[in-house]
C-alpha cells in the first residue's frame, strides 16, 4: 500500500455557464492522494512499484467518487503533480499503466483513452486535470479541464495523484462534435 499522507475529494456542481441556468447541473468530482515518492532524489530504471501505487489509489478512490456524481459518469481524466525532488516519469508511472483499469471498472466501461497530464511543481501549485468523453475521444463537447490544488502538496518528495469524473461535458458547448469520420 502506498504511503498516503492525505486524501482530498473535491466536488463541484455547475449550475450555469456563460448563459442561462443549465437544464441539469453538471457534477465533477476529483480525488487526490498525496503520497510519498519512493524514488525522490534518485534515478531508478524500474518504476513498476509506482504502477501498483496508481492501481491501489484508483481502487481506493474511484467508486467513492463516481457515487458522488448526479448521474452516470460520461467524462474522465487523470493527472499527477510531482514534487521538485522527483521526475515527471514518476508521475507518469503512477497514472499510466494501471490507474485506468479501476477508473473504468468504477464507471462500467470506457472505450476512449483517459486524458492525462503530469507536471513538476512546488507545494500549492495548480494542476489542470484534462477531461474527455469516456467512449468518444472526438466529442468536442466533453473536452474540458478541472483545475485543482492542495495547499501543502506536493512536498519535494511527494506526488499528488489525481483522478476525475464528470456526469456531463462543458456547460453551453458550442464548438461542434468533431470531424466527420
């Protein structure tokens, strides 16, 4: 089990975009786990222990997060914020190889690649978690971002692992649904 210092779950309910009130609120939920980075300050070729950490965080948080949505999850995303003693690859190892399976299990599927983002930063930095439709990678109406932060994380030897779900796309989308395929 990863050494978790803190778990934060943020939920937002969007009632209106730039125009009138939405016919149905859009709920977006982000779960964050602040974990110790076992490889901070040193180069390690085999990052597979971080793969498992990502899976364990997903199994711990995803179902709880989906339960907070107002309807079925239609969008998802994941991201990591790595403390300055770590590498971007440490965050990638947490979110890429194994985090997706528990996320898809929690929503009952998901054919599209889960959008992701990783960056290195100091405590309190913001992290943009990209969102995309769970089944249609070309649904422009679901291209979105939720920005999060944890005031005291990541410390230099930590990683913030984030997973996000939404029960709708952007409010008032007007960009079309993508190219004809």
